[in-house]
């Protein structure tokens, strides 16, 4: 097998400031190396990021949904193992794309840069999905942000959702306000 190289790329989406990112990847007979993050590559693409303050990895079972949460911090999200269906909704009060949504099929080698105030959520489309969040700030209880229920945000989740199954959608997430209510309310709430 010869060496295959996928170069770093950033693609805009229908939400201002939300980008789908392809990190540099090198594959040979031994496997693949992926750059999770290279500051100079983002800067060369015109995307400035603050240093990361916290990095989390969740392991999520097939069909489970996490989110939709729009904390007041920028996130670079990706899948380290497995696959997921990412959903992103612009909840920023002053954004020209407020209310717009974007979905992305996530697998290792696909990342999404989520700006502060844009809701991030996903459904695991494989068992043991490992979803990585790189935050530009540390999460703090009571920090500014918003959330909306993933059940009525207009997302066509690829795996059927049982709204009463806490193994699929947490009580907190399904009890969050509807997207319509969040869009009607211009004030910041806490997540």
C-alpha cells in the first residue's frame, strides 16, 4: 500500500462561523494518523481559535442523543471511534443565521467547529461512539448558554427516537424548551 495523504480543509456551512473541518490524515499499511488539531492550519484558513480550556470524550451507545446545548464557548467536535449524526442549530440572538440548522455525518476524520451560541447535539450511529469536545473555556455550573429539546428542533434523527426512553434522551434534554420557544426568547439562560 502506498502512503495516502488527505490535506487539511475547512468548509463553510449555512450557519455563520460553523465549519466542517477535514484534519490532515496520513494512511499507510500500518493504519492512519489524524491531526486532531494544528493551530497554524486553522490560522492559514482564516479561522482563529482561543487555546483550549477543557477537552471531554463521551462514550455513547447506539441511538442515544446528547444535546442540543449552546454554551457560551466555542467547540471543536469530532468522533474518535465509531460514528455519529451531528446536529447544530444557531441560537445566537443577533446572528444573521439565527434558527438555521446543519447536520453532519461524523466519523473519524470529520470535525465541526461550533461557534459560541450555536447548539451542538448528536445521535450515536454506532455502539461505543466516542465523541470528542475541545472547548475554548472550562465548563462552569451556571455559565451562560441555552439549550433546546432535541425532540422538536426539526432534526431528522437517523435512528428512531423513543422520547420516553431515558437511555436514548436524558430527562434534562427532553425537558429543555422547544426550538420555537428558544427562538422567541432573546435572553441568555443557563445550561
